[in-house]
C-alpha cells in the first residue's frame, strides 16, 4: 500500500498558474491526478498553497488539502500533508509533480514497489539511460551515479560519469559512457524519512548544484535507484512545453 501526494504551487516562477492552465479541455492538474489515480495507490491527495487550486481539484473529483505558503519545495509541502493525514511512519508516499500530465501510472507504482522491496532505503527514485552527448552535457538534465547495489552515490548537473579516454575527441567523444543515466524526478519516501528530510538543513552541495536530493545523501539517507520500465513524457515548465505536451496528446 502506498499514498500519492501531488504538490501544486500557485505561483511557479517560469509559468505562473500552470497547475490550472487548460490542456486538451482539462486543467493540467486534472491530467496528473487521473494518471496518479490509475497507479493503484491507497489514495491520491493534492497539496497546495492556493484555495483556488483546492476548489478546482474538488470540482474534478480530487481530494485536496490546503498547506502553508512558506514551503520552499514539494518535499516540505508533502511532509506537512503527511502530518495532517497522520500517515504511519512506515507508510510509503510517492511525490508526483503537478506539472507531469504525461507521467505513466506504471512508474508511479514502480517507484513505490522499489522502496518497499528495499527496507534499508529511505527513498527511492528512477532513472533512464542517457542516449546522446547533448543530453549528457545539458545542465538541465540531472545525472545520477549509483553503486553496484543500485544506491545513489551522487546527482549532478555536470556530465557524470565522464569518459576520460574519449574526452580528447571533443563532445562526441564522451559517448558511449557506460552508466550515464538521466534522473527522473519522481520519489517514494517512507513517511519517517520524509519528515526527517524536511527538518534537515540544506547542505553545501545542494546549494551548489540546486538539487534537493543531495540533502538526503549529505545526511546519510539511502536513495535506491532503478531504471524506468516506461520512459516518462516531458514535464511542463514553460508555455512552449505546454504546447508540446498538447501536441503529444494528439
């Protein structure tokens, strides 16, 4: 059994109001909710700082909770949600971002099952192989490096691991790079770990890379990683992304 939490902020920096922007006749958030509802979770809850999002969510049949405006991240917001709902410490909650209308329900279930099958881990997340030099070199593509047991060693915006022997050939020489994987930003947490993570201070590496998952690693939490069974569609951060997703929906 697992819970799904969908954090949805009212004021995204790059695309304000995107949660309720129309997409193929529905608010974008409704598409995310419907995908999450097909994943087999015990419940699916939207956590937001905006009463308008609460009202819209309830209008399309979702349960929504109003949370504080002070939260700096979705992790902090769903930690508050977990406290409000009084979920047991050992329960698993999956964080599904509110800007991923094409997320396959199967990977929501996959990440929950991954954490359940690794009791020593506090978090679980997914990755997918990097397929081009451009993807490896793109700082907007977060890379993850794991140990032999599938536990995250590091996340970076830099091209890691780096093919030393091919580097002299220029950007194209960095491929093939065995083990280069793109991080897919979906997380499963044990509730106890979620609450602990929200209470911890940011680390220096987190501040440098602007990657919240480095806080977990910096404080010794184990993050279990597996390759996605299905490659997720693009998320929505700009108006152009919204148009692209609409086109992919056909």
